[in-house]
């Protein structure tokens, strides 16, 4: 199991029947592959769709049917389409149970940075700022460290923010961290690691939960 | 009443250099391909464009950028256009990036006679810098202003000569909101039908918002990110 797969499988366990969820581009889209039987989740794509299905077959491919990552998708029965203004009204209006997205940096205050590196990257925030400001629960799904081995979970974000005090939980291949007003609480650690090993790879101060437990993941598909 | 024009060139003949132009679409999905091509043929310059994205190198609004027609752009994500990134980093194009939902709502407000409104989006980020904020209840909001354009170029699936429009799947995106927010709204459709053929209960854009309508000559509809079943589990593009 790769680190990314472990993250996707762990977050899949948070889904409850009837949830409306927006999955960010990249790692978060993998989560859709690990939903338990009997749990119906409606995925929203902010370009204007509820009820996003998996990728199409070559014959089903339709240029008018894409997700927010501009990838071709399919419809599930009961799906609906709407304009961008309505899509973001449902996001901003607090109707999404969960928004799961990637990050470049997260900090002790629940601040999130995931949209720009000044002077290097001009892409844009897309819908990320609206999602983190509007979803009932914001979960960051990311690899614990950068490819260079630097911590992504910092005392204070150094990159321009996507949202201020917006993150509720951080899930990496090593652990689950819950963001509280008191700071970052380590609630779960992956097999083969302990709290000290996670802290050694984390710049931010972690508060170890008295109920610290092993991170268990959903079964593979 | 007949708003039908026979060609895309005729449709955009009134678009002047220096205009503010809204263009519908999300990525390359639901973009007014034929109107963009006509605008490029017309070679108007100094345009101030408002569109979620900026096409890709070689298609959609990317063609306008390559033709040097765009002076400034307001959008939410331009990551698919490498030429734009280069121009911005060199300081040759005035780019304003704003959150996608704020963009959509500013356009909607522009068409609905609402000059400004408060949103929670972007508080504590560069987006809120220099903007008025206000605490309402226990949360602080940012004041955002409506957007309005001289011209909106939009794409629908079917329409009639009165300008009533319906859209198809995710090709709807920004098109209906933009249709309401410009002095001159030009819609291109894949199919023109007789008034009465569109179910009035299903019409998304009532004809009052549309000034001109034409049938697009051809549709390429390129797919930006091919993603078919064999690719399950792989991750896709950028944010």
C-alpha cells in the first residue's frame, strides 16, 4: 500500500450514508475508490455537477461531461447539473458535508496554503478558497513531508494562505491530526510509527491525545 | 422578434478594441469556440477579459492570448496556459486571480442589480487585501463588488430565435450567469429550434438576456484531460 493509498483509505472511513462531498483534484479523488458497501455518497464537482461517477469507457467519453480537474467523468443515477453561481451557492451556503483537498502547507492555527508560490507559480486558487470557507468540515489530505523531506505541517504557513483557520483535520500517511483552538492534536498514528516518530517529522508542536490509537484504513476495492 | 445572426463574424462585428468581454466555459468545456475564432479573425486588441480559465496553448482563449488581443484578465485558474504564466511572470499581462465562487457570484450580482455583497471567502488571504470587511453575527465577511461587461460571449446547447437557451451537462458552468451580466450578450448554440420547441419549464436562460444567437459552424470540443476506465486510481491534473 502506498502512502497516498493509505491516506485515501483512511479518509474513506469518515463517509456516512447520505453525505455530499467535494473531492479536490489529485490524491483526494482516490478516496472515491474505497467507499464501504451500503454507504451512498454524492460527489459534487464545483464546475456544476452533483452525482459524479467514475471515469467513462472510451465509448462513453463526452467532452460536455467533465469534473473540476477537466477530466471526463460519468453520471450516477440521480445526478444533477447546474451553473457555477449555484454550485458555489451550495458550497458557500454550508450544504457540503465535507471538502477534502490537498495542501502545500498547514499550520497550528488551521491555516491552509495550497494555491500559489510567489514568483514561481501562476495558476490560481480555482474553487479552493470558497470550499474551505463554506464546507461544514474541511479535511486536508496530503503526504506528511515534501519530496525533499521538509515538514508540511508548520508552526506558521509561509506561503500565501488559501484560508485562515479553516482546516478541521489533517490526514497523512503517518497520522490523523485534529485541529483544535489549543493546537494540533495527534489522534491516530499509522502502523510502524509512534507519536515521537511523527513529531520528529513535523515542525508544528503536536499535542498527543490521551486516546491516541492506531490508524486503521478501509479495505481495498 | 428574431435575434439570429448568420455567422460568428457578423455576431462579433460590434465588439470594439478595449472592450470588457466575458467568455463562458470551464476549461475547454462549454466555451464559445466559434465566437472566439471570429474575434481572433477580427483582431480587436486591448480586451479586458473575464473568464474562469484562459483556454490552453493553441485553443480557446489561448488563441486570443497568442494573437496579443488581451490587456487584462480576471479569472480563477489559468494553470493550463503556459504562455499566460510566462507573460504574467514577465509583467506583460495584468492578471487578477479571484476565487471561483466569488467570480461566479460577482457576475450573477452584476446581472441581478446587486452592486456588492459580503462573502466569507478569502478572509485573511491576499484576496481580502484592501477590501472592506464587516462582522455580521460571529463571523467576518469580505465586501465584493459586482462584475459587468460590455459583451458576453456564451455557449449553449440549444436555443431559439428569441434567445431562450438550454445547456448540456457540465458545459453549462459560467454561461447562464454571464448571459445576464453584459450590455450585449451573444450566444452560440449547437442547434437552433423553433420557439415553443424548448420546454418552457426547462429553459435555463430566458431570451430576455440574449441579444444575438447563432448556430456554431463546427465544434471541436477538445478534451483537456483524457481519463477513461483503465486510468482508475491515477491522480489527475492540478488544482
